C-alpha cells in the first residue's frame, strides 16, 4: 500500500462523514430555501459533536475537511465573481465596500483591544464580520499562528458569525421597513453589512424585487477583498516568523520556522477562478457544476468546523467575544449605511 493510499484510508471516514453532512445540508436547503447549506452544515456539526461521541478514526478526516476542503471551496468561490458586474456598481459604491472592509477590520481590532479579547480571536472576528463570514475566518486562520491551542479561536469566530449573521436575516428587513429605504438601496445595505453570502441571499429574498441581485453583487465585491487581506496577513506572519527565527538563531538554536507564502496557493486559485469567470465565456453547465461543487466543499468544511464547536468551551470563552461580535456587527452595518446613504 502506497503512502497516499495509506493516508486516504485514515482520512476516508471523516471526509465521507463531512460529505454526507454536506448532502443532508443541501437537502435541507432545498426544502427550506431560507436556510443555506453552509449554515445548516455548521449547525449539524455543532449538534453532532455535542451529542455524539465520534470514534477517533473520524478525527483526521474531519480536520482535513475543515481546512483543505475549505480552501478548495474558496478557490471555486471565485467562479461566482464577474469583475464587470462589480465594476458596474460604480466607483462610489466600490469605495463604500472598501471602507466597510477596512473600517470593519480596523474598528473591530480596536474594539477587541478595548475589551481585552485575545488578539487572534479579535482578528478572526474582524475578518469574518468585515469580509465574508466563515470562509474569511478560516482563510485568515490559515495564514496566522497555526498552533493547536489556537484552534478554539477559529471555531469560536465561526460560531459567532453564524449566531450574529443569522440574527441579521430578520433584523435587516425590519430595519429597512422602519427606515423606509427603497428596494435597490436596501439591497446595497444588506450586501455591504451582512456577514455570509448565504445570509445576504436570505435577506435579499425577503426584501424581494431587485434587492437580491444588488445585494449579492455588493457582497461579492466584499468577497473579492479576501485576497488582499489574506495576502497582507501572510506578509505580517512572515515578518513574525522571521523575527522569531532571528531570536532563536541568536540564542544558539538551529530550528527554523517554516515561512508561509506571501500569497497562499488557495488565494492564487481564487483569483484565477475570478479571472477565468470574468474573461472566458464558460458554458452554463460548467458554472452549475462549479457552484454545486463549491457548495458541497464549503458545506463539508463548515461541518468540520462545526464539529470543533463544543458548547461548554463556547460558554467558557466568556461574554467579551459576544460583546465584540455584537459591536462589530453594529460597526460594519453603520459604516455600510452611512456610505450607502452618501452615494445612493
């Protein structure tokens, strides 16, 4: 048996379970369109890990799903983006999107410092709430400190994205009605302020009219900024590793920390898919297959991440991360509202 076959044998139970959970989540999403397969998969993972003791043989495959399958799903996420659609939003709206992401990131980092939340958890919450939810959390986690003791930060940030993003599904339409926003403006605000693409789709469906299309395009403009943000974080991590290596060398140690790439491979793949979709006339069948595969991979990955969310551990993190998540939600929504009102 080759090493690849041996590795596949150890990974198979967990990966197959994650894919089965993705299939169930997709079925639930078809029956209840307001529920995204990815959100269902996270909740299913949380339910399973807190009610059933999975055999140890599932561990490696579930961990593989939450990391490797997630990156493959992010790559295929690029097939949803068409640069011309984003350009059609116009420079003012694109500048609003940039301000939402930049302001959300910097503001959340400041709030986390004031609340004394751990820097890594603060960073992951900032990325998830400012860019594109759980995918951004996992993307940022992949290029920051990878030590196992920090895994809880990742699953906590993902759980917070699910909780507060789900709250926004009924809240945004209510606020839109209370503030009397017209349909396109409401769509822009929903896309600029809500965490997950799936949550944006749910809100757009409730708003009706042209709001759904506008909301999704604005949200995808935020998703596009995942690439530069992850690249910046990777460069920052390289600087940290370089400094640590210099200190170890000065102390007489020959151990060298492995440097992360300046731009992670999955981000290069993501950008390649964006360019492919934008400049090549792909057949509808290819796009349908790509979208279905992307949904399956991300749902399987979300199940894996959900399996890491132990309710008792989530309770033990205390109230401060929840306060941070609530304030970050308000901050991003406020920046988005102010910007949209200026350009609408």
